[in-house]
RNA sequence: GUGGGCGUAGCUCAGCUGGUAGAGCCCUGGAUUGUGGCUCCAGUGGUCGAGGGUUCGAAUCCCUUCGCUCACCCCA
C-alpha cells in the first residue's frame, strides 16, 4: 500500500482513452487552421503577478486555487490556472499586437487547486482561442460560429448557448454599486452564501442556485437595462450576425463569469449531460486586460473549451474514435527468426512509409506470439522462421479473415499493406 | 473548507445476523514440439485501504485515519 499514486485531481490519460483525445485534438487543429488561426505555446508557469493582475485579486482562482511557489531567486511563480493571461502577455512581449486581427490558439494543461468532482480536475486541459485587436462584434460572432462548427464536426449534440453583455468598466462599476445597494437593502433575505458574495463579488449573487434566492434575483436590476448606447449597439450587432448565421442562443442576464477581466460580451456553451459541471466552453471580451498588464490598449476576445468535458460528451454521444491499429505483427520463429526479426522489420520500414509494425522477437512459442498478434489488433501476422529466411519471404496470415496463410516476398508486402489501407478493415470474426 | 456514498485479485463485483476469502473477465501454460481468434482443462495473482479496539475467533461489529467518488463553493 505504499506505492506512489498520482496527485489527487491529476489523472493519467491512459492508452485506452487517448484515441478520443487525439481525435478531438486533430479535428480542432483542422478547424482552427481552416479559420486562419495560428498556434501559440506559452509556458505553463508565469509570474504570479500576471494572474493576480488579470484574473483579479479577489477571485476564487487567485485567492485559493492557484499552485503558487517561490522560485529559487524568491520570485513568486504560479502554474497557469487559465491561458488567456499568458497569451496576452506573450502578445505584448513579442509585439504581436502591432498587427491587429491576430487569431491564435493554445492547448494544454491548466491547474487549479479545487476539490475534484465529475468534470472538474486539478490538472485539466483547455483549448484557448483568442482574437486580438478586433473590437467589432464580428469577432464574437466568428468565435461562436466556429465553436458551433466544432460541436457538429465532433458529432456531439449542440450545447446550449447563453450570451450576455457586462458593459464596460464604467457601466460595471455603476451597476455593481446599484446591485450592492439593492441586495444590501434586502440582506435579511439573503442566504449565507449570497451575503458573503455581497462582500466579495456581488455579481455572483445573480448566479446563485438556491431556489429561495430566485424571486429576489429576478427582481434585481439587470445589467442589460443599464448598457449605454455603444454597448447596446455592439450587442445588437452580434445578435444580428448570430441570427443571420442561424445560431440559436439565449440571452441570460445573469450570466456573469468568475474572472474579473471580462467586459462587454460574455458567453457560455452549457449542457446538462455532465452533472454539475455544465459549461463546456466559456469566454468573452476582455478589452481592458492588455492595458491592465502593461500593453498598449487593445481590444480582445476569446474562449476556452474544457477538453475533459468534451471527451465526456463525445463518449455520451457514442462516437467511437478510430485509433490506428498496427498493420502487422512480425513474429520471429525460433532462434534464427528471432535473431533476424528486427533486421527484416527495418527493411520493411525502409520500403513502406507509414508502416505500423510491431516486432516480436522474444524467445517464446509461436503460439504465444500469434496470441499477442491477435491482441494487438494488427491486421496481419508476419511469420519469420528458418523457412522464410531461406525463401526470402514472409508467411502472412490475415488475422481478420479465414483465408489460408500465404508466402509473400518482401517486395510483395508493400502491395499488401497498400491494399489493406485502401479497403475498410474487416471486424474481428468472433469476439 | 463542508456534506453524502464507496474502499475485498489488474478490472467488475459476491461474501446474509462474526468461524480463518470466492466468481466472472484479464493474464500464463496445456489440449496443438512452426500457427491466433472459438472451446475445454489447469495455474498465477489478495497484509479484505491503513491503524487500533471488542472477541476464543473480525473482510464482517466499534473508533480513528487515509484514499476514491459525487455534491456545495467556483469554474472549462
């Protein structure tokens, strides 16, 4: 019982699951490229200061969820809890913002020290997509349309899209004050949770799931009613574009979001299929962030997709991602066959590009090796013993068909593999 | 940090009110000395999460603790 285990909330993605991940990642890359987005890879560790200034000092993420430690020189560093701040930092640092309209994405692990539960882990993975330097609502529309295309591409049911506008900082500040006044006047009716939020992040009261709070929240002032003409115009323009594109959405005046940097449009794709963690994709505009962390003011917008949640959705949808099985399993037979197996395999690999070949040159019975061949999922078993060495050929068994085995020269193998790649692989005869 | 559920073989689990640990799957070998999948036979594998207590005797009852999981909080 003293074996070392993985850290709580940090999971191995095992070979049996990795097919789904690769399939999702591949399709995402294809989609992003088709929209003209370029990959960026910021480091996983940043100065703690970056997250404090971007995400916000009094957010849960910064207050209690970051993996923070001192570097050897005393600098406070943190594992990234999200990726937007890092991308913004990188863009400022390397001058990407000199050309507006940067479309970038990043994918990788994020870290938050929360209690794990279904769909929420301490190390989790996100795809982050950002448009830097475009203030127009067309950027919002583009990201939303692209994410919808992703759901369809993956073959999962469209999640529900919720949209809201938070207005700019001035509007937010005024609204927050109004909200605090409203809830303070009714603080006797608030539950403990909401009373706490009143002090920390009053907007989040709107998010409360407590049914008893609903009437109070319903009657609260709504930020959509406090937007100025510019913000309203922006939001209406987005609605028009979504309408034209046939995107279904719901305006949720209570959609706030837990990071401080959001201004203007925010949105979330949610599902009720994943238990309590309903957000599959969330994002919004952050027009002030870049200036906040020291860049010259530049509008920006982005979203993040939770890959664990997407993988879970894909499983629920019953889509079976095809994982590449080996073309062949080469079994050396007897001392001579085992000795030359790797040499023959190398000749095959030289001759056939992208050949997927497992070599079994262990000292074991042929029976055992054929068993392993079958288990490997390979289409063919190649047998190499003294006879084959003498004939300069391989004995080939089709593991998916009941046809008799045959002797094929090394030259003939490449036609065999090409033919197998061209035709759909037959399923295993019995299970 | 708080609350619920659960910890028995690699996996899925059985083991009733205490009597000294089992099945299926997987894996290995054999039936087939160079021939897989199906079948049959045999076998490997467990300090019953850990520690303590009650008892002649604990996987089973009690206490403590650790882990997993779901939910709250928050979010992808």
